[in-house]
């Protein structure tokens, strides 16, 4: 630790004003504050700081995403070996998934952080740390079949047009990671949905096998299957080799889907950590699940086809519902900020997600669209919550003065 | 008068008029160009006619008179396109008819033609029409190039790129992307002309 501090102190004059590399000052500043909590104090008014600044907060979120990432790697390998009908051991499965998933993480971080660094240099500001989380979420919400250059284009697009244009971290109206996904979804629909993108059938450096699948292989996600089977008597959701999917498997996440969104267990581990540390709001999480359950129950009561009869606990476990509830809807920048507003915001996120899912077969992943839609409404909700509070208090004051 | 509306007073990116048609017809270059030229012709001649009549039009009914003139010109243009460029006319569909409600037209007639001589009005109409055309063509260039890999209907992105895994961007064909491209043009334009930047 001490030697690192000394090294940074030694490098500091080179990057400070007048130094040889003063143009790269913000890059150095970014790394320094990433490694050590800065000692700066506020210059106006009285404030109390603890050591948790936004870089530390972001780091907690990244930490919370690790279980989902690790499970996503394992599941990617698991689906692959299941599809080609090879019984590989745990470590080989995980290793293969690692090889498949890591490029996405690297590309997303390289492009996003690159743009943030350049933007900070141009504006002459400190480097903002918001992308540390977005860069980790982006690979987790993509199907494994997306080409890397598309990920790069979409990441660049959403960092520039969703975030930097509005003023950088903390000013974005929409969730950056979800905007990346939505850009990909509408730009390259063939690579983002359908039956062929969820299970990777490539070989990496001689590991795995390319394009040879066993009989009965189907690459459709459970939600994709539900849309197709909606008109049948009852849903028969299967895994990639056609065996019926149990609830326990859905909960664990051993099914095809976007890399990090399948396992409710892994997501809950990270999500509860976030709630425990106070980074994510438990009110939003609870109300998202409540909203989903409410809508699913309404569908169950008036069900006219098999998809509408799907019980809410299965809705919770399928697709990106749990991931969205814990990691995306709770994004403190884009969610509602008033306490009462959080309940309304979360409830509608869950409600709309199920509504989109069931009623619009073209968009099997309703969670993405519902969160983005509610992002737009979050400020409106806040406005009315505050207004109604003002009115209530004004009324109280009126009554008192009348007495 | 002729040059000013092309950049400093551009109807689309500075006055922000005629945005709806800029979103609707710019998925390909050809319809965008035809649309731009149609608007140029209509606004130029409408300007001349209104300018000639400017002393005889009663102020209270001037909007109606303007509408009649514009509608007549638009129908002439539409019939002309139908006769000589049927395919493009089909692509533009209702948007030719909607030139009548294009804000650029009413804006120029109200703000310029009612108070200036015919020749000046003619130049003003041509200038504004060309400014509109220019923006439409720029938007359409990027949308067609990135959305369909073509320019004026000819494929420009080589096949070997597609074989290497390149895919056209579907979002570029959709209207939202036109809005973002307009935003980018405004961005570039404002950074060149610093005096236009709002505080």
C-alpha cells in the first residue's frame, strides 16, 4: 500500500499543471482517486463526509454483480456442453464459459471507459466513475451470440448520446446499460432475439465444439417458448435439449438467456448485498416484484391462453425480471427519488414488464422496455409526490391559521 | 438573401421548422432530394405570388389566401411528380400533400413575402428551400448509408464487409434516428458558428 502511495506521489508533479504530461492530468487523477480515497473536503458550508464516495459506491455494485457474472460464465459453458451433448467437468465448463464471456466484458469496458476518458480530457474535468457499473452490466444483459463489434458500437452510442450529451454521470435520464441493449435490440434484431443467439456454438482456442448439436436441440429461451406455445393448452417449457424445465432450474438459472440474467439465486446474493449496504433501495425492489405479481395474477384470473396463465413466481424467475429489479430499476440516478415515488415507480416497472411480455410477442423481454419507460416518468412521479406534499402541508397551515 | 438561409438562418437546424417531414422522408436519399426540391419550388413561387399580391390582400384573411396559393402550387407539384416520377411519388405518399402545412412555407410567407418585393422574395424562397434540401440530403445520406448500405439505391458497402459479419443498422431506418442525426448536425453546426450558441 505504502509503496503504491509513494509511487503515485512521485508521479504527481509530471501530471500537475506545468508538468510534462499535464494534458493527461485527469487520467492520473482518475486512477489516483480510484486507488485511494481523496482527502479533499468541501469548500462551502458545513458537510459531513464519510469515506464512501461515488467511486467506492460503484465498486460495491460491481462486487454485487460478481456472483451473476460467475454464474453467467458457468451457465454459458453449461448450455454449450449440453447442446453438443458432451459431459464436461465443472472446471472445463466454467473455463469455456470464461473464454466466451470475457471478451464482452473487455470490449464493453474498453469502449466505454475510453470515451469517458476522452470526454473528460476535452472538458477538462475529473473522470467520472459511472461507467464502472454500466460496463459490467452491459455484458451481463446481452445474449452470448452478439458479435463484439456490435457491442462496441452500441456502448459507444449510449455512452455518448444517453450520458455525455446530458452532462455525464448523474445527469442521464435513461439507464446507460439498458440503452445499450435497446440500441442493439432495435438495430440488429436478428442478433438480439430469436432462437439462435442464446447458446454459443463456437470453439475458443480448440475448446468446445462448433455447430454440432445433438438431436432435439432448441435454442429458444423459456420466454420465447412461452410465446410460441401460448395458444396450446398448457405451457411445456424445456431446456436446450428438450427436457422439461423445473422451477428449481429456473431459480438456479440453468436455462438459455442473456449471460447474467438467468440465475435468480446469484442475482439475489448480489442484490441483497446492495440492499444491505444501502446502495439499492429495498422499496423499489419489493415494489417491482409486487407489481409483477399483481399483473400476473390479473392475467391468471382472466387467462384466455396458456401464456397468460403462467404463475407469477415463474414470471419472476424467467427472463431479466429479477436482474432488472435488483440492478437496473434501482439505479439511483434514473429511478424516482422521493420515498413515496419509489413505491409507485417500482410497482409500474413490474406491472408494465409483465404486460409487455404477455401482450406483445415481438418483445419477449418486457423488463428492458418497462424500466426505460418508467425512467422517463420517474421525474414526473417525483414532481407530483412533492407537489401533493406541499399541498397537504399548505392545507394544514391554513387550518391552523384559521383557528 | 440567397445564402443566408443555407447556413446562418437555416430553416431546419436554426429555426427548427419542418422537422416532421425531415424525419419522415429521409430514410433514403432519393425521396429526400425530391422532397427538398419540391419544397424549394413551392416556397419560391408562393413567395413570388404572395409578394405580388401583398398590397391587395386584406390583413384579416391573409392566412386563407396564403393557404390557397400554397395548396394550388402543391397540387401542381404533386401532379408533376405523379406523371414523371411515379415511384418516388409513391414513396413520399402523403408527405407531398403535407407540404401545405410545412411551417417553413407559412413562416417565409408571413415573415418575408408580405413585406418585400417579388424578386427578393423569390431569392429568399430559393434560399430557404435549398437550406431545407441540404439538411434533408445530409440526414438521408447517413441514414441510407448506415441503414441500408446504399446511396441513391446503389449498394456502396462492399459484399466482403457483409461476409465479414457487418450488418446494416435497423435503427437507422426508423424515425428516432433521424432526430438524433439532426441533433448531431446541429451540434456540429453550432460548434462551427459560435455566435449561434445559446447561453
